[in-house]
């Protein structure tokens, strides 16, 4: 297109044409007819250009605009350029969208785009293979109407508030395990991702079965070995050199026995094997007994062990599992904090739920360790842990016990200031003990 003049140039040109004509009309006594003629010509010119503009826009405005001079030519030129810029932008965005969709289609995971009402807006090919969805037939359908597994429905109820994950069987093949998670993005939209973790699930099952079987097979010979060493200690009291060796043998066999017991308990927790019913009970006497045992364990270390618990707060769960979790936290605090420090066991409820916490004033734990403390056999200080007789499984057991009671573990620690391990339980598992009726 030819470059257009700017509107000041057009205004000056128009005045240079109109003023001489008006001057000539004034000189000949025809000023008003001349003015009316000029105004009529301008009106006709503007109406003609409006018609051209309407016709050009109605046809899409993609063709070159009419070759119009004057101010209307500038308007046509700006509209045409703006339209071209908009089309180029739309074209680039469309290409970018197509590239993203092509990349999503090539992903080995299922990808489903959901709106705020959990209705399907788009899905890739793997969603059809893993989830049994169909495109475009399922467009606009609620995902919870198509995938009906109970664990998935529970997960979707909470997925918008948290970034949790769930593992469920594929609706097409119950032997195939899918790990699913939902991520928020954009304006109230969500990405539902599903990954085939069947091989990982099988490896995990094999690992759990192996540990459970080996631990079970080791339990009997270790029990026999431990009993024999106890008998030998009694027989060799008058032979200090041999007695010391037998004592070391007994200590190590006892440590292995504790390790096997923890492995068996952890295996039962991981496989979902029930260790007893979950009923309502008052855990206050249990906490009192544990603090007494912790004082005995402390011995000459003389830790100040404080119990701060609500005696009227009842909990719905398994007493043995709760005792195991609390004992691991409390006894760890006794083992790994210097003598003379304060250890507090608290049992309280607030608006968010029940809190069972063990707090110490020991050396604390560096922040880079906190995320891995619940891993099996993870040790902050391996040498120190072994000298204290730990198995490295205590916090892993705590994590699985809490998972069975709809709770989770929060860990806070500062080097030089101590640590706090808090078990958080939902309000649904807490109630106040009903007052006993008056005696007759």
C-alpha cells in the first residue's frame, strides 16, 4: 500500500481548496450557494466512504482497502494494518497452541484438561488408552461421572485444595495401576495427569513381600540366639573375657530382634493388614504410661519429661498403633537429646483437629534432613544412631500409622533450639468424654 498523508496535511490541503472557492463565491455574490455546495460535496463524499467502509468490513476486511484519498484513506489504512496485526497474532497463538497440543499428545502420560466444574475440555490419546475416555464424545462430561472408583472420587473432592496423589486401578484393566494427580493452571482450569505405575507397584509389592518373608524367617532363629546368649551370660559370669563377648553378642542379637520386629510391623502397616479395631478410647492413661517408661529409659540422663494432655479427650483409632507412633517419637527424643533437657508430650485439640506432639530442647536437626526423616533407614548421624540402638524405622512407622488414621506428621526443627514432631488428626476422630451420670 502507498503511504498515506497524515490528517494535518489533509486538513491543510482541504482548506487550500475550499478557501479560494469561498473567496470566489464572496466576490461574485454567491458565497452561501458556494458554501452549501462545498458542504453537500463533503457530506456526499463521507457517505460514499462510509458505504465503502461498511462493504469492506462486511467482506472481512482481509482484502486491500479501497484506494481512497484524504482522511478516509488514513482510516482505511489504520484499520487494515490493525487487522493484519491481529491476524498475525492469532496465527502465532494458534501455532503455539497446536505445538502444545502436539507435545501433550506425545506424552506417555494421560492428560485431561478440566474446567472449574470438573468437566472435560480436552484430552490426549493416552487418556483413551489408560482411562477409557473418548474424544470428542466425552467433551463436556464431568470426569467423576466417567471414572467411578471410590478412591478416585474421594481424591477429586479434595484435589482442588491440595496437590495430593492417588493410585487406583485402570478402569480398562484392574491389573494396571495408575498414579493420578491434579494441577491447577490458568483461569480456574485443571490438568488431571495419570501415569502408569504398574511396574513400580509390582516392585513395591515384591519388596514388601521380601522384607516380610525374610523378617518372619529371621525372627525364630534370632529369638533362639537371644535366649542362648542370655543363658551363656549367666554361665560365664566368672569368666570376664568370655562374658564380655557374650554380652556383645546378646546386645547385637537384641538389636537385630528389634529391627525384625519393626520391619514386620512396618510391613503390616504398608500392606494394610489390620492390627486391631479402631474404636473410641481415652489415650490419656496410655500417655501417662509412656512418659513413665521414658523416664526409666532416660535413667541417669535425667531428662525433664513433661506430660501436657487433655484427660477428657477421646480418640477413634487403634490403641496399639497410636502407642507405637507415640512411643517412637517420645523414645527418640530421649535417645537423641542430651541429658538434662526438657521433653514435652502434648495432646490438644483446636479448630483444625487434634495435635499429638513431642517437643524437645535438644540440638535440633538441619533443615536439609527434614524432608527425608520418614524414609526407611534414613539417618541424620549414622554413627550416633547406631550407638543409641535405633533401627532407622521409627518415623517410617509413625508415618504409616498416621496414614491409617487420616493424619499426617509435621516436623519443625531449628539447629541449637530443638525439634517438634506433631501428629495431626482430623476433628472427626476426636470427641469429648461424656460426663458420667450422678451416682445413686
